[in-house]
C-alpha cells in the first residue's frame, strides 16, 4: 500500500497498482473468511465501485482503486493482527 501511495498518478494507471494491492492483501485474509465475512468484504468493495460510478474522468478510477485497496488493507491488517503477524 505504501508503494501504491508513493507512486499514485491520480489517473487510470492507478487501477492496476490498486488491483495488485488488493490481490496481495487478499492472500492474507481470504482463506480464513467464512461466507458471511466474504459477503461483507464484497459489499464494502462494491460501495467503492458505486461511490464514483457516475463521475467522469480518470481521477475517479484512481479514487475507486484507492478505496478498494484500503478496504483490502484493512481486512489484511485485522487478519495479520489476529494471527500475531506484522501488518503490511
């Protein structure tokens, strides 16, 4: 997430970086989630998707990518904390 923040473009290029953050973070928590928790995670990411969907401009794609990455980071931090490991 730190690299994503440091390299942000506030443009559509952030979408791929954000997806990489999501994928990396999801590896920390997805295997341990039950069905209800997975639904909650998906619901939170959909909120990010809806937040800027009616906006035009590439900066809104960036905002969506950051929102989704932050949700994934939060879930990752909780899972790592519960497992007694250092958060990313």
